[in-house]
C-alpha cells in the first residue's frame, strides 16, 4: 500500500455517514490464557477515537485520537498514557504533512521533538492498538494493494500483503514474524494473530466490553500483587565451579496455559532463543568444555533446537543482540542435550547452573521438559 490515508478514506465512505459515529468496536488481546489488553474505538468520517487498557508491566490506560481530513487523509495521531483513574503521565503527538511527520513526545516536564521524513502519511507502529491495523488491512484488500506501510521511529516498516481464502490476510516483514489477520464479509477486522511474532498475542473482536470495569479490576490486581508485571522478566543463573565463575543471563517467559514445545512458542526443529526478548547470554571467566566442545573464556549467545527425539544447544559467538537475530556463521559449537520429563509442570522457564562433581551442568526446565548439558572447567 502506498499510504494509509486512502485506507481512512475507504473507512469514511463505507463505514461511516458524515459526522455520525458507528457502533463501538471492541478487541481483546490474549497471551495464552491471560488477557493482556482490551480496546474500544469509535469511527466517524473525520475522526477515530479509542481507549486501550494494557496490563503489562502495570495497568495503563491509553487514549488515542486519529484526526482525518475531508479526503480521509491522516492529519494527526495523538495518544496519552495514564494510570487507572489518574492524569496522563505521558503523551505522543504525530502531526502529518505530505513529506514528513512531526513527532512530539512528552513525559512529565521532558519534551522531545523530531521530524521523520516519510511520504504517504503512514500511521505509527503500535503492536496492540488495532484501529489502524484494521483500516489498513481493509483498504489493502478492497484496493488490491500489495504492501502496508507503518511509521516506526524515523523510518517505515513495509508489510507485504498476501490474501488467502476464507478472509485470511497475511502480512510479512523481513525483520519480524508474519502477522495473520482474519476479516469479515465487509472487510472489518475480526482476528489479528501475532503468535508467530515475538509478541505471541492473539487478538479477537468481541461484541462488547466494559473497559472501565476491566481497568478497575486489573488495577486492583496490581495493588494486590497479582498483576501481570513484566511478561518475560530478565534473570540470571550463576555458579562458581572449580574456580570458574559462570553466568547465564536470559528472559523468562511463562506457559500461560499454552502448549510450549511443539506449539506456537517453541515449534519443533526450529532455532529458539532459549528464553525471551534479548538473546540469552553465557558468560564465563575460564575456558570451559561444554558437551565436548571447547568454549574459551568470554561471552556468547545460547540458542537451542528442540526436537521430539532430542535437543541441540547452540553456542554462538555473537552476543548483545535481540534474541531473534541468529547468524549461523557465528556458531562456535552445537552440542546435544540430554532431555527428560518432569512430574510437575514448570510455569516460568528456568535455567539453572549446577555444580556436579568436578564440573557442572546447564539445566533448562519449562513445561514438563528438562534439558541439560554437562560442562567442565579447563
């Protein structure tokens, strides 16, 4: 798609009479069995206004307004962030021109402004605000466009549009996992599947939601210490083994009712970041032998390839990158892991460094699976 302004023109012509609001649209985003976010928006020919309640890391209310010109072109996008029942703590304002977007970010008294030189008035990237995604997909289907463009920082992300039967639309980007949308007979968004991306959400349209009541309930869970918190908090495993200090730094995703291995989070026979978010790192101040492979003192990334018939641990020389950035040419070694079953499920993925005899072991436990590999200090 060359720009999103045509998408809003299409929305204005098809879905809204001039200045008359349509019935609200509601979405719920889930991560496994857990509700992550809820959203409500209303569209007219000149404006889309919405409210989104996000639970992680704490409950936050986002209110947004998308202002459209007479021809449906995007003129302004404004979003604010506030605690439940509180005043906005931050806001971002996007003002559109034919060749650029002027962005102003405010948090407390701090203000940051910059200009992104882009054409086509692309809406900003918000992975869990769905009004814009719905309109962009609707326009792409109706006009036969092959790309959707989204503003990301000072540049844009281009998603290739692929239409499939039964109202399914795939959006592919070379740097992120594919998005899968399902639309109704009129092209309105019904489902937005992000489970092949690092976000892992499934978003579905629902008939009605009481956002105020849900926001109050989520905030009460936060106060009671039962909020969602960070979705995959960072943690470290450390051990002193035979004079060596060894550490593994990793993100800890949770099951949340999902089938983990062989499911959406970790499919069989695919390279997995062995955690979440930034790449899992192994740091050692002494030379090690891990599963028979020589590993000099230093910092490495760890990946794994789980399979029904066994796991492979990948020790990679690149480090400090995002977890989906894997360069096989940087592999130091691949070693087999011993895999066993656990009696009790492990909700949150855990990596442990254990001292065993004159050496140690790296042990990964999640769901009902435990995978381990021994190491020794050289």
